[in-house]
């Protein structure tokens, strides 16, 4: 995994601050592979929150905080409420190939 322990802690703590203490976050995509170089930070967040407008607001706030704390870099965030019956392929890929932070 190509994140420092400090970056991992920052991401995990920020995700929980914006989505609740029970939120879980996974890193997926190219940053999981130590053999690759570059790439954006792809994050998958599962939360007990479920109101779409609230989730979008929190996602934007998380992105802004991570930009401030990690420095501006490409960060993609996928959020899924645990109660949602909608399971997109990206959700499955993120959980199966990602690493929980």
C-alpha cells in the first residue's frame, strides 16, 4: 500500500469525523499495489448515514479536509450507506480488492 502511516491515520480519522465513528474506509485502486507508481487516492466509505443530500455534503467536506491535510492531490471518494440495497460494481470491487484503513 502506497500511503504512509500518517496518511492512513489522517484519512481514517477524517472519514470518521465526517461520516460517524462507525464509518469504515477502504483504499482501493492503484495505490494498493506497491509495484505501481503515481495514481490517485481512491477511497470507499461505508456509513450508517443514509440521506443523499447529507452524504454529498459530508463527502465534499471530507474531500476538502483531505486536500488541506494531505496536500492537493487527486482523491476520489465513493460513499455507500450500509442500509442501501443498491450495490454497484464499484462497491464490490472496492471491498474485494481494497484494504480497510
